[in-house]
């Protein structure tokens, strides 16, 4: 598999579902990764923190950690720590950390998906510094957003 571009993002594996976490510098990508790892360490694994190689491969988006940062996670105020990681992994979801005005309470269907490296992914937008980021991501992965809306 040919490695694709390296982007400024983080990624975790939740069960068998890879999650790409994007957002501007300082938006809380590493914090969300840390919280997800801590909330269910038996089923959640670091793929990469801060930089991720992405490649379209046989109709799937594959994330790989750059070797120079493999197994490293930044914890602001503590520094870089070692963390068990998995790589490569198939990405199925994108989480975008954005200013709250860019995160509609009731997103249209066109805001619940995104194309990354020609591969369509499900997507959730979470306000930067919002409480409950982990719960929002886990609810999305569990299909809560797929329920019929009132």
C-alpha cells in the first residue's frame, strides 16, 4: 500500500471502527483521544496523535502512524507519553472539532458525511471545548444519530 499524504489530525480505533479526529491546532484533538482511551481502554486504541498518513486502498481509507511518532501521545501540561498503538487501521468516521457556530444542533444530511482521499466517511462536528465529546463520538458510532428524529 502506498502511503498517502500526512495530515494534521489524530486517530483512534474503537472496536473495529477507525475514527479520524480533525481540527485546528489547539482544538483538543489529543485531549479527545486521551479521554476516549481512558473511558474504554479495553476496546479503544491509539492509531496516531498529531500527524496521520492517509491512503485510499481498495475503497477504504487507511490511516497509518508516521514512524517518528508511533506510540506517542501528547498530554498538554505533562508532555509526550508512550501509549500502546495500532497501525494501520481502516477509518470509517471523521470527527471535526470546530467553533460552535459551525456545529449545527440539527445537521442536514450533507453535514453528516465527508469525503477524505476520495473515500466517503460518516462525520460528526463537535464544538471545540464542548463537554461530552467522548459521549457524542460514542453515540455517533453506536448509530444513535441514525434513529428517526422526532
